[in-house]
C-alpha cells in the first residue's frame, strides 16, 4: 500500500509540473494546510507554527476543505481560524505530506495534506481558536526541527532554503 501511495504522490507531482490538476488519493482523506510566512530581513523568512489542540505539538494551521471552497481558500480560512492570520496564498500547493489524524474516539484517519504558502498581511490579536492554541514565529530554518511529521520536516527544510521561489 505504501508503494501505491508513493506512486500516486509521484504522479501527482508530475501532473503539477506540467500544469495539470492532481488527482485525489482514494485511500487518504484530503486536508489543506497554510505554511504561514513573513520576511525577516532581506535574506531570511520566518514561519508561523501553532500548537495542536490535542497533544500540544507544533503544527501548521490545517483542516478540512468545506463545500464550495478551493484548496487555497480553505488553507487561508484555516490560517484565520487557527492562528488569526490573513494573507496572500499561493495558487498551487508548495507540497504535500501524509499523516494519521487521531480522532477523539482513538480512530486514525489517513490524511494527505496539501500545503499552500501564505504570506502574512495581518496578524490579529483575537481570532476564533485563540484560547485553544499557541502560535509562535520561528526562523524558517528552525521550523522543521519543531514538527513531528517526517514529510512536513522535508517540506519545511525545502522552504527554508527556497522560500523566495516557493512563495512566489
């Protein structure tokens, strides 16, 4: 099964490279995340991480796509609801990562998360999930060391070195 998931991901990366839309993974639920960033000087960027509600680990704002939303719109909505951030989101994902979402009843849902870069234009002092999460700006180069998901670590490392191109 992992081989099928890897093949599916490679095919979707090829589809994106030629400008075609990726196909949904029939085995995984689709989520979106916002890789929220801002410039920190002329050559560096910072990334916003938030805590998950259940375990308190550091994550990106992420969640489900609502009916009628594009993936990018959903990523921007999640950034607002979970972190109080508004900004400009990329038209296409900068990458994907897979993880298992643990539900309150202990069941795991296999998720594929499409990550959109979101350049911050406004950071609110109050937002819907303010009392449920912490948020923290960190140097992009440090963000990968703070998250648990291996594929997200790789994506954050790539963003730290190529943020100017990835966020364009």
